[in-house]
């Protein structure tokens, strides 16, 4: 199963230990493979953070007092 293990998933705040590329590069590469536009990528990241869909339920980047609720809190607190 090691071949199927993801190396990174920027949408869920996951980066495998020892990864040589930056997380930003890997996030943009994944967005490109999904054919996402910049606004679509932004909304997807905000939605995933608002829903607390991070690896190991990490609170990094959640930016809301109401996790697991799909709200615009991520964007309000980011600005």
C-alpha cells in the first residue's frame, strides 16, 4: 500500500515527512490536476478549513469558533 500513500494534500493540511517540494507547490499542483481556477481553489480550501477536514483533526488553519459548520468564518477571520 506504500505506493498508494499520498505525499501531500494541501486541502487537508497533510505533508509527508521528508517531502522535498514545498507545501505551496504541491497544493498548486493538486489544484492544477483537478483543473481548479483560483477562486474555486480558494473556496475549496475555505470550506475544508471551516468543516475542520484537516489531517488528524488538527486545528491549524481552521480560523473559526464553530468548526464543522459550513460558514464564511474562515474568510472573515482571514481578512
